[in-house]
C-alpha cells in the first residue's frame, strides 16, 4: 500500500513521521500526507473519512495547519454511527474553537444528539458542548442541557452539570434557569454527580446574587449534613485516598461553604461545628489530609467572625510550618500573612517558628517568611526580632542579603524605642551589609545622628571602631567619613563619653588617616571620595596641626580625571591656602537637619501593604501610614510622589525661588550678616559674629493661609548686593543703605494678570520699624467666579512672614467683591535690604484648577 494514500493507517503515518531524522524530512512527510488527505476530501471518500480525520488530528498536535479538514468533522458528526460521531466530535474539539464561524453549522447536529436515544451519543455531544460552546450555542442548547440534569444515568447528569458550568459562564443571564435543577443535584448520593453539582452551585453563586441567597437559605444545612456524613463515613475502597474518604469532595464542599458563609452570619453559624470537626479529625500526616486542612483554614478565615475557630485555624498553619514539605510551608506562610490582619495575637504565638523559616534553604520560603516577620513587628517585640534578624544577616546568603537588609532597616526606622538603639542597630547593619543598604537609609541615619546632639561623640567613636574592623562596606564608610568630618574634635577629645562604652585613644593624625584611606580605597566611588574631601576640608579647620598634611592629600586630586574631584581639590586647596580668615565660618558644624521633614518623606515612600502570591495586598497593621499631603504641598504640586511635611521650607524655597538649596532647620535666632556681605557668603553664613557660630537663622520661607504658621529654612538667597564676590579672592563691601521710617506708604499693585489683581496697603506700628503689616486685596477681573481661593508666599531668610486667614475662599466675578488677607513681615535687616516676595495663587474656575505665580520686587525701599 502506498504509504501516503488515504488508506494509510494512522500508526503507519506516525511511524513514518517518527523515523524522520530532520525537521525538513518531517515537513516533507506531513506535506505528502496532507496532500493525500486533501485528495480524499475532494473525492468525497466516505470509507476512510474517519481515518483521515484521525491523521489530521495527529498532524494538528504536531503544530501544522489543518483547517482544510474542519468540514470533515461536521460530516462525521452527522453520520448515524457511534464510531464516526466519536471521531467527529473529537476532531471538533481539537480542530475548532468557539471563534470559528463553521461552529454555527454544527449546532443543529449537537441538538439532535442531545436528544438521541443512545446515552453514549448524548455523552459525546455534552463533552463537545462543554469544551467549545459559544454564547450563541449556549442560548440555543441551554434547555436541552437543563433537561439532561435530571437524566436517569448518573454519567449523563455529571456531564450535563459540567456543560452547564460553561453555559452560565458564557451567558450569565441563563443562571436562574439552573437554580432548581442544581438544588436537586446537591442531594445526590453518587459522588461524581455530587461533586459536579457542587461546582456548578459554586459558579452559580459567583455569577448570580439571587442564586447565592437561594442556596444560603435552602441548601446550607443540607451541605453541612453532607460534609458531616462524609467526615464520619466508614472505609469506602472506591473513594478512599490515604485513609480519607473522597478528599476531592471534601475540598469542593468546603469551597462552597466558604462562598455561602462570606458576609452572612447565619450561614457561618450553621457551619461552625462541622468546620471545627474537620479541623480536629483530619489527619495531617498525608498530603490529602493537608489539602483538606488548608481548605478548611481558608473557609474559617473567610466566613464571619468566630474567634475560637480562627485560633484553631492559625494553630493548624503553625503545624504546617513544621512540615518537611516546602509547598505546605509556603502556603502556610501565605495564609498567615492574611490571618495577621484578623488575629495578630494568635499569629504572634508562632513567631519563633516563622523566624526559623527565615533561615530556610528554600529562597521562596525565606522571602515569604521575612515579609511575615516584618508584619509581626511592633513596639513590644522589636528588639528581640531585630536581634534575630541582624544575627542571621551575618551568615545569610549574598542573594538574600538585599531583601533582609531592606526589611531590617525599615523595622529599625519605624519602631526604634530610642535613638541610641537606632544608631547601634544601623551600625551593625552597615557593618555586615553596608553595600546592600540603599542611599535613603544611610541618609536617614545621618539625619538622626545630627539630631542626637548628646550622642555625637558616642556615634563617631562607634563608627571609628567599625572602620577598624571592616572598610569594605561603602555606606559605612560614607557615614563614618561624614561623622568624622563633623565631629572629629569629639573623637579626638573623647567628649560625650557614655557609661556603656570604653574610652579609646585617637589622635588627630589617626582621624585624618581614616579619611585618607577612604579616598585611596580602590572600591570607593565618586560620592565617597567627594564626601572624604569635604571631611578633610572641615578637619583642616578643626585640626590646625594637620592642616599641612590635609593640604597635601587634597592637592593630590587636582589632576584627577574626574572633573568633580578635580574641582573640589582646587577650590578646597585655595580655601586652605588663601582664605583662612573665612575657613572656620565656611566649614563650621552643619545645622541640625530637619528630622521630621525627612522622616515624613521617607514614610510616604514606604509601602504599607505586602503583596501575597495570589496578587492580593495585605495591609500592614504596624506600618507607617502614608501621611496625607499637606494642603500647601498638594496645591503647589511640589512633589509628584513624595509629599513633604508642612514645616520645612528647603524644597519649597528651591521650587518657589528657582534656586538649588540644601534644606536645614531652625536652631536659634536670626542673625543679620554684616553690611556688604555678598549673596554667596550669605548662603554660606559667612560674616556673622564668631561668638554666634552655633546659631542658625530661622527665617520664614513659606506661609499658607491654611497653615497660619511660618515655614522655615536657613538660607538667604534673595538679598544680593550689587557687587558680587569671587570666593577665592575676597570680597568688597557695599555701602550701607540708610533707613527711612516714614509714617505713610503708598499702595502698590503687587500682582496683576488678565484675570486677577492683588493690591498691597502698608502700615507700621510706632516704635517698631522692622515689622510691616500688609493688607492684601484680591480683585477678580474676569467674568467667572473663583472658588477654593488660596494665597501662598515665600520670602528669604532675613524676613519672617505670618499670614492671617483670608476673609473668604470665593472671589466674585467682574470685581463685584474682594477677598482681603493680612500679612505681617519682619525685616531683620531693615534699612539694608528691601522686602522681596514670591507668591502663588491657586483657585478653581468651573471646577478646573488654575495656578498663577509671580515675584514682587516693587515694595517701597524703606519698608
């Protein structure tokens, strides 16, 4: 026989294909076979039609196109015999899908077969319909399928139930037709029919609220009774798996009870007893038993509150954590992450077991257990949990250290009871895994250190000791270099000794050695080397005896190929050589950094949810909730993703005034620079009285009508005299400006646009020429009403600004009304520097946000 004729048997074709050595040979064989099948189709060969279709199905499974044989499926389905129909329906399910238009032609044949007297042919039609049924076919054939749910043969009822599941998924409107037949299926004794009926009932509850209410009222007790009979049933060999009777039916029943119990107290009460029985009687030494217990725990956690049952469920999960099977431990950790939001205290009892899972050899279990530990931390257990995690950090795998370090740092930052503990733990983390610490973490540590004035000496000594142990952790080196530059004198003098530390002897040369080694480290990056150069510049002022050596170290980088290092080297060398008169003021200790502002930004950038494996998010019960953006920040839109707290003005000043500033906070009273001090010196706080070096200006940078409080920064950026200074070659003073405290001041139009005018009127209290009261009047020049009206202003550091509440927040159209608002400005350099202000005005027009801004430079000179 020709191996490629239509009469070739399926096995011969398979043998020929498997004998091919290359893909090209296989394609040639398939091409010849397809050509023979096409010829047979054209000749309408009925004798071998079923054989040709079988061969086409094999070719289809190899990935070759077989669309030309689709009509053969329909011809075989229309045949009267069972063998031909079986091949036809099998080809229909393989070669076609619900998107094929050809499928519409088979609807009538399927309908006839659903009404056939041969139950096996009925079963074929139900199988095909359950696999490829489209929405149109579902509407046409739903009555036949509904009728077959009451067929005498259990196999047909089972297939009809499975087919009904696809029908209601395709056409949810048909769900109500199946409610009564499904209720009858739930009373079946045949396990195959019962399990499909339960699945159909579950899907009905998901697509139809009416079906859900019906089954809650009519079927909950019956399902509980069925589950009880199943749990207490004697040994049945046909259903027994690992000593458990039909665990598949157990699981389906528990899933349906979970759907019925969610949000319904009565249904939940009805199933409490049987759930407790399943949880206590099911053996957990076999996988089938563990599957049932897991579904039971899921159901207990999902139904309405029952404290005792939930504790029992969490204890089962605790036992799962001791199982040797990694899959069981992983699903237990996932479930505990959800359970912690319901009963955190019960989960806390298994804390030690969860901690052991953090040290597991399986990476997935380690990561999930770490996330769970993170959720377990609170103020009462933060110290022991952090100690365990830090101890494990020393021996953990390199690929896990990144996640572990991030979680430890977040825990320390959120729950530290005191600053000394915070500093100690962060130094341990930096020592063990400093290369895995993100920049914002060590930035936060620097902020905390700068605010802990009584711990400056302790911290710099601890960092010095840490660098003696290891200098390979980049973040540790950066923090140490910064602290030595700021507090090197405390290190050398052993100032601020605490009872918990031992004194050490550090010379000025030793401190310089540490910073020099940081610069010369091959692994040090540009940031570290730049910080080290700044530290050396500061040490040159704090350690005059080492000034020459420091100069030699700095000069070594004047030929650096890195422009940043070259520029720093040249400028710092010039400061050390030529400008010793201003060096001490230039490199004085940094003001206290704004811990509240930085902490708020850090908190807002941290997630307060943890994702679980199923895609849901678990809310952190102990996390720092993202603070709501201050109205000012929201209105000004100063940050897209990290809202800044209300009081710090560095970022606002940068945004409002268009300059690049480093934020700082108030730490004293404002001190006016000497007359003629240049803007650059003013930025660096040079020219002030040396006796007042520790004080930091406290100007009013930004005020809002919604805050009624002045914001704060430490830089004067607007008061620039006419002569500009060369930092490296000195400066020339400007002549002082005479004061003029006249009793009357003219009104000015401070701001005017096509739609808005702002007029300022001025007045002063007798005997207080520095303070000016400004009355602002806003007039609407457009034909639209302005709503949600907010006025905001920024001033440089030598001014202090206070805003009173506005008279209203709605501005009538066409000048038919005004809004008034009072401002009080105190000029600490009255007679030397004029008032200057930058403003922003926000309002809504027909629901749309409008923002206008500008700078006021036309204040009377004698204000």
